[in-house]
């Protein structure tokens, strides 16, 4: 009789296990609770918010199941029983099973529904993009080009219409938690809680990402961004520059493999800008992949290894910074004459003009005309040279050439907003 009762209880327990498994699979089709993919950089067994300042949940007590229990309930088994355990590349096999791309985007589209009789807005139109690991990658484009939409999709804040996004080897659809946990975003907007101290804000952010207390580096991060002396000050008392430093600190609390900086130096002073770029170089040297969006093109030219330019929701260029600059073959020779120039030199392939200060400006293409030929034309015109220098095209010229040509071909109803972003921005 006792044996029959035991068998019946076992059958009932098994049935409950299967019912529970069906319920779990209903909201966890990718089996994320016990995902075996390594280097998720966050708790593998805990429900944790990874998209920003939203509420997190505990593991509902599931961690007490191990071995057979996990496999019976979820059809998979977690690596270890420590909630929020982080695995290093060495422990998890590292990059051997992944590609060399930190981010791989294929056919990404986003369409916003039009309101009040307005047509749909196609923010992204089938973008293909690959960000190499360990690089400083520039994502440039005029206002309204689709940069913010792309970043928000990577962060999990906007749902894409179609396409495929892979972040650090994790497919965003199949492994949303792992893909989001691999990326940290420093937003352009100052979205800080005014009643938190910097240390408190980092502790809360780390908790939302499931970072164990033993692995939190709040004080180390505050020192990195220069906020150690403000660790216990309320965020509302911080200056604008300090608040930007705190945004960077929050993006680093969960040890992300990829850091996205969205207009990080907009409206900041020179000291903060230099400190920020020093920290970015340091993080990149440690292996972190950096994605930068900025309208300060001199910064992008100096910092970025590779650059992609998007306009009207389409990628119009992607190449190394050196190759992009090489596309502009124009050269400018500036000559300061001994005496005022009366007659401009005339040479095929060279455009000559005078500046208000009397300098002679000679523009030419190096592939067709050499600098020696330009100087010979100056001497032939009887101009004595006091000083001479050459100016090459910079990233600003490349950017304007690419985006302006695309704007000219755009439909009339799409041109207004992007054209507002076609401006030269100097440091």
C-alpha cells in the first residue's frame, strides 16, 4: 500500500514538473533561464532588467534546483549555482566559438506608423553593418539619419521591424538578455534620478543587471570618471559635466564588452572632453569595443579606426578612417606672397583665388597635378613666395560630400529634417 502511494506521488510530481515546464516555455521559448551560452556577462538564472532604470526580479527560488531538477523543469541546465556569476573569456572558452564581429547587423529595418493620415516613417531601410571587435567605431550621419533608432534597437529599447542583430555572438531574438548584457549605452539625454548619489546610482544599476555585490566596482568606476569626491553627493547637485561622467559610469557597471557613446561631448568643456577621451582610449586598450556617434567630426577622425555613415536610414559608406579620407583627392596649397598678387597663375587643373588677407589659394587634385607643377605655375606668374603650406581634405569634407549628394536625390518630403544636420561643427 505504501509503495503504491509512493508511486502515485512520484507520478503526480512528474506531471506537475511537465505542467510547470510548459508554463515556463510559454514565456521563455529560448530557454534563457538556463542558457548554456557562455559569457552572458550577467546572471544566468535570475530575471534582471537590462534595458535601463526599470524594475528587476529575483530568481523565484529556481536556484534551489540543480542537476536533474533543472533539466526536468527547463530542459537545460545552468552553469553553476551562483546567481549573477560572471564568466571570463578563459572560463567560457572566450571568442573561439564566436566571430570577429562585436556587432553584426543584417537587413535591419524599422518603420514607424504614421499618425493622423501621415505616411509611415521608414527610419531604417535594410542596413547591413559589421563592427569589428576591439575597435573604436564611428557611427556618423546628419540629424534624422536613423542613428538613435539603431542604437535604441541595439540596447533593446526599440523593437525592430525586421532584420537580424547579433551582439557579441548572441542573437538578439534568441538570446535577448545575453545580447543586451554585452552592451553598455551612455545616452545623450541626462536621465538621472536626482535623489540618488553617484555611488547609490551605480549600486542600483548593478543590481538591475544582476551583478553580485562581491563583483561590483562602484568606487573603482567613480574614480575612473573623476567622481570619487562626489560619491555621496546628490545627483541634482552635480554640474552638467559631472552628470555626463555619471552616465558613463552607469554604462560600465556590468562590465560590458561593447560601449556605445551617443554624443558624449555635446555641450561639455574642454577638460571633460579630454578626460572622456583618455578614459575611452584606456577602455579600448583593455579590449572593450567602442561605438561613437558625434557631430564633432574632428573627434571621430582622431579617435575612430573605422567609420560608417548613414543617411535617410541607409548606410552610404563604411571603411577605415584612412580609406575614407583617401576618397577626397583634393589638395589646397596656401601661399603667402612677398608682394600683393596682381595676376593669378593660370594652369590646367588648378583653381586659383585670393583670400582677404592676401594669401593665394590654389586648389588641385593630387592624382592629376603634382605640387611641383603648382609651384612652377606660381613662379611663372612672377609671384615670390614668403611662406607655403598645404591643406588636405578632412572627415568633414568627406561627410558633407557623401550626405549632401544623397540629400539632393532624396524625395522632397524627406529632405527637411536631415538637411538641418548638414552643418560644420568645430571643436
